[in-house]
């Protein structure tokens, strides 16, 4: 068999993936953070180990700034709907996935404006198009969103521009994580969404979101967190708030 659909999901997976999944299901597939018994502790340890490995890959200082999600679509919805507020303005490009465009379109009813800028025939966006657009708006009144497409070299100058103006820089790394070098500090990335089943060679139904320090992000889901269970209100501190996404 010849498989040519790796951009959708990688196949086959390395044997280490099959063996690790089998080992987990057979030997320690318990609820992480929900108990003090050995299986729960081992599962929690494996999750933290994954966070540390991702942190080394992406140059993230604090592994707890990574949350795990169902896929990149889940991550992008959390990021986009979690940071944009009424009156904000988002900037994106014409070649985005619907996991970006549809959430942004749905936010129009909350008075959130989206501007779509063009790219050339190779998928490159011109940073001058962004600069010209920014001249029309005050930078502290809106957030910005940019796509991590195959033109990975665009990220650093765009990130630097966003940082200089105090604009949030959100990157969709669905097609690049594990394939191209990503440095969230050097590229000034505030939020990075990614799936586990593409170039990371994980399973479908896995993904993650990096959230930099000092980012105020609203909960997309409320539910069990493993602590503060007596409260009817979702905890607002970072680690517990996102354990529902582990």
C-alpha cells in the first residue's frame, strides 16, 4: 500500500507509538490527578513527561503552559473564543482552515471584526499588508491572529511586529509542528495550537495548546477539575482550570 495523505494524518505510526499506547491501556490507564494510587500517579507522570518533551521541542519555559485538547480544532476554538472580546479586531489570511475562519465568523455577532488579508500564489503573506492595515487601527483595541502555514519564515517578523504593538499572536501549527522548527520565545508566539496526529505521529483525538504567561483566556468548557469540587464555579487558576482538557 502507498499512503499519500500524511498532511491529514500520518500513517503508519512508529512502532514506539503502538507499543506505548498498548502499555498505557494495559498497565496504567487511570485518571490523572484524580487519586493518589499508583496508576493515577504514573499516568500523571506520563502526562507531565509529554509536556516537558513538547516544551523542549518548542522552547517553552514552563511545561504547565501547555494544555492537552482533542485536536487542533479544539485548541483553535479555545484560543480564538477565549481571548477575543466584544470590540476586538482579528487579522487572518485568505488561506486559513475552517477551524479558524468559522470561529472568527461566528464571533461577528459579538461585535468582533475580522479582516482577511491576501497571500501570493505560494502562500506567502506580505508583512507590509499587515503594517498598512495596522495604521488604520489603534493597536490596544484588538487582538491579531496569523496562520502558521508552510511559509514558516514569516513567523518571526510577524511575531516581532505583534510584540512591538502589544498585539496577541496566535499560530496554527497543524502542518508544521514536528516538521519545522518552532521557537515560541524567538517568534514571540502568545498561543500555539497543534494536533498530535500529524507530524508528531500521535493518535487522532489528541492535540494541544500553548498559552504564554499573562494571557487572560476564558473557559470554553466547564466541568470536573479534580479539586475545588465543592465550588459550582469553574476554578480560575491555570493548572486546575485546564485539567478538564487533559
